[in-house]
């Protein structure tokens, strides 16, 4: 899940200063779940912008605006309103914003209402935790399912570092050392010999940006 958070209202109003008629687009998946771009958030945004003198022509919430087929369908449904718009404000992650721009045939100004924070797993209480850095070379099979690239402050592939103190991270004393957690997990699995193997450097070319995956036809 991609976690996003709404920008401060004054920042959004400033971005819209040259545009009066606005169309809103939300996200039915990630942004709805983290309450940055669902139905309630679009309604509140409409009210706030109207209080700031903007005309909200309409709104839509595709399940996933980052999927071209879905956003194309929603744009086509609302084409009459969009023809009147000065700008489109997208309450979704940066992927959603750029997908709207890429699939808009009218050449409208497309602006973000949210900041994109990180990819996360959600716990049973609805809290979000970054667990994966999307580095392109997964090591979870050799680290007991715990990602050191993300959970270690230094991103070490061989740890712990010399700064670990009573199982806590040197950089953040409130956080458990990722490599202590990995050690305990490997010990539980009776795989300590695997833990002791020195891992070679990652191939950081795999994390070069921008990345793409072209699917076979």
C-alpha cells in the first residue's frame, strides 16, 4: 500500500491560485484507506476550496487512479465537466497524479493534493509501517523475513553494527535493532549458520530510477 498524506490546505490553495474551476479526483484504494483521498476527504476538500472562492465542478473516485484503464474510464465519464475545468486536483499518491496527467486527453493542469510518504503494511489496528524499500533485490529469504534495507537505519546487509546497545538501534534508541531481530528469528528457525554467512554487496543498479517492467504480449 502506498501511504499518502494531504498537503496543508494553504499549500493547496497557493498551488490553485491561478485556477478557479477545479475538478477533484480521489483514490478508492490506498488513499481511501489512509484517509487522504476517499469520499469523506473529497467532500471536505470541496468545502474548504469553496470557502476559498474556488468552483468545484465535480469529483470522481476511481478504485485505483494509477491504473490507466480505470482513470481513462472515469475521465471519459466526466469529460463534459473536465472541459470546463482550469485544473484537476488529485487526492492520491504521486503515482495517481502522474497517471491522471498521462491519460488526460485535454491537456489540463494536474496538481497533487497529497504528499507521498512510503509503501507500507497495515496492522490490525489500522496503523501503517514501512517494511519494504522496493530495492529490486529482495533478501528476505536469507534474513528471516525481516528487511534490513528498510528496518536497519544504515541499511546494512551484514550486521549488527558496532553501535547496537542492548538490542536497540544506535541511530534511534527507541527502535529495536533490525539485525538483533533477524538473529532471534534465525535462531528460532535453527538457521544461525546462515546468519553467519557474509553477504556480498547489493546490485544497486536494480534500484536505479526510473524503473519499468514491460509485460509480455
